[in-house]
């Protein structure tokens, strides 16, 4: 007798400060140091290092929409029981991002010169935050 795969994932996104989001989703998309990864129910167990200043998206279906979160470093874990855990050093819900502040940070780091590694990282974080908020960068 064949077993039926569950049609959803149980997802949690956490940072050291708090649990940002937990719920069911049809797919999780994240940028890792090895490239973008998409997780659907039945995915093999995986442990991946998140790229600095990336966006994690949880697709919940056509009618339910999606959750978008800015993450800065950390890792993503997929277990056999269709659980996806995203543990980020820094994380912020897309709808909570102050886009004006992020744009100012991007402009300031760009005008400071992108030869400085700290300013490059600051600009990358600002771009990631703006992408998570749904802004074009």
C-alpha cells in the first residue's frame, strides 16, 4: 500500500530575539551560500547555510499568498517529517521593514564608496531588506 505524501510543510522562522513566523506552507524558497533552494513536501533532509542578506519566502497557496522575511546569515534545516526550520542571526518580516530607512542606508553606503567591505555589506543588507519588503532594487 502506497503512502501519500503530505501536501504541506510545517515551517518556522526564528532569530535569537524571537520566533518571527510559524505555520504551514506549500513551498519554501531561500538563498543559500550555494545558490537558491526550493523546498517542497517530501524533500530530502537538508542542512544549508543561508547567504548573508537574503530573503526567505514561504508560499502558502494561491488564495493564502506568501510570507516574506529578510534574513542575515544562519541556516535552514529540512527534516524527514516535512519540517523546515530557518534559524537566522538577524531576521525581519517583510511587512515590518522600514523601507525609507533601508533606502537611506543604501544611498549612504553607495555614496561612501563601495570599495569599503563594511559599506558593501551594509549596502547588501539594505538591498535584501528592500527585496523582502517587496521593493524593486
